[in-house]
């Protein structure tokens, strides 16, 4: 059986100011994860847009 993970209380959670979340930091940091998600969504959007334009123009 899996054991339940204790939920962190307010004393255990480190809150980062909003301007720090947009900083470009290297390594396994919350900022890197945020930028990774943003770049993944940008790539997905560009890829789908290219496919849509190719289908609409009949060049695919």
C-alpha cells in the first residue's frame, strides 16, 4: 500500500516574489521549469500554426 505524503505546512513552503519567477536561471530551478513550459507551448503553437497554414494553402 502506498503511504500518504504529508502536506507541507506554511512554514515549509518558500514563496518567491513574482519578479523572481521570470528570471533566467540555469539548472533544476522553478524558474527553469517555468521557462521550459513557456518555450514548449511556443514551439507547439508555432508547429500547429505552420501545419494549419500549409493545409489551408494546399501546399502540404
